[in-house]
C-alpha cells in the first residue's frame, strides 16, 4: 500500500491524499460504507459503485468469521470474489465487538474468548489469529487486535488496557511480517491508537503506534459516548504525533459534522453505521440539515429529498413518496433512504476534497457545520 499526500489546506490540518491498494486507489478524505457481513445493508454492489460512488467498503471480522465462516470465504477466493466487489476492502479486527459484547466475552493477556451471538458457541481471538483471519478474508487493509475501552472509564483501567493493546500490537506486527498473503496480493496492517479520553495516554499510544512504522494508522475508542469536544481534543492530540506521510483512520465516526471537524484536524478515513442504520429508521442527512421522514410535515412535500442533489436518488424521488414508503414499511423505502444517506456522505467528503484543493475548505466547513446539525 502506498500513500501520496496531494495537498494541504493552508488554514487547517485538512489534507487531500491518494492511497494505492491492490484493488485500486482511494482518494482521501474518504468515507467507507459499512458492509458488516459482506453486504452494505439494502444496497446492491452495482449501486455502491455507480450511484453511491463508494471507493472502499468495510467488512467486520467478527461477523464474517461466524457467518458465512472463513472456510467458505477461502473456497470463494476471499471476500472480494465472494461478494463480487473488485474495489478495496478494509476489515476491523473484532476488537470493537470485544467492547460491545461485554456480557459474552472474557479478555486475558493471550487474547479474547467470546460466545457467538448466533448460536452460543465458544470462540477465541488472539492477536495472531486476528491477523490470520483477516488474511483469509482477503481485505486490502486489516486492523490490529485491540481493546476498545468504554466511556467513562477511570485512568487506571485505561492505562492497563492500553498496555495490553500495545503488547497485542507487537504480536500482531511480528506475526503479520512473518506471514504471507493468502491470495497473492499485498495487504496492509494498521495499528490502532487507544487511551480513552486521557490526553497523556492518547499521546503515549500515538508515539508507540508511530514507532511501529506500519503503512497507515487508526484511532479507536472514540465516538463511544464521550462529548464531541473530547473526541476532537483527543483526535487533535493524536494527529499532532502520527506521521503526516501515512493515512489516518478515525474508526466509527460519525455524523456529517463530526466528519468535517475531524477532516480539519487531519483525519483521512472514516466509517460509521449511522448513514445506513439511521436511513432504515427514516432519518435522512441533507445539505440543509436532518430530516425525520416519518414526520407528518413531509406527507405532501413533493420536493426532492435534498434540493442540492447531493445523492443519485434525489433526482427521482420526493419526500412525500419516501415518507409513504417508510410509514407503509415498504422495502423500497429502506433502499432509497440508504442510497440517499450514503450518497450524501460520499458527496460531502468529495466536496471537502475539492474545497481543500481550491483553498476554500475552512470557510466552507464553517458554513456547512452550522447547517448540517439543524433539525428540519
């Protein structure tokens, strides 16, 4: 994997870059739709390419490991071939599921034992097996196993957890370097900065991760309930340490406002279930603010979903029509809403790239932040 830094914004830390992978290039800043189990919910792969303009999607190691299972993925030649997706894929390590399945797992120095949410079967992830599983999934970018600490947690716990995450990372890196790709193309391992909301721990972790000298770096353990101001403070501190010559990935973030603010702090890559999950519940993100399409006020509104035309479906469907589908529980309603939200997110990061390139990002971002959080 190669990263080229194309342009820096003169007033912020925002930048435009280009990542080269075995399955194509990625222009940054970029948003990655979440395809948890080999599918971005309610969206066909063709639509992801042609309508959403997705350059890379994310797969979830925990879910893919349990179902359909690594054996079948290997028979298919990896996730790309199994789901007929010929663009880049990033997989997480399962570390976030360690965090979210608190009652179904046990964390020890050697790794994590957990119970399947599907059938109750027992499983174990070590730093080494997490690398092997992602090798066999075949993602272009894979993540090191880490522990995502909850918010809030005390400094003592966060420090202890961080030490283990760093020891796991050393094991991940050693195992990754000693092995070979399963499908004949290169893969890149990203370490993950942790440290909860404690600046001293975050900076310590960023220094440790930077010293590992891997092709890119991630920031985890944020957007887990902490105030946005704390998230931005931690992100800024970490970005001041992580090398500018490598892409920075802020995991699980977030709202359109979160994304723009984080771009201005030097983040290049994002993923979040919010645009897809919220779409299925009738929440739309638009250039003027947030719409709950279930509200009565949209019942006879025949205007486009977003008058700015930020997504492919905006030129075809009205707010009144989508509301009718959603309240009637028609499957097409979830499809249209999901296409709209993903299209909007990809439009937003594309416009951010354009604004960085032409030198107007800072003023544009300020105006957009005021609008994007408005409830319409």
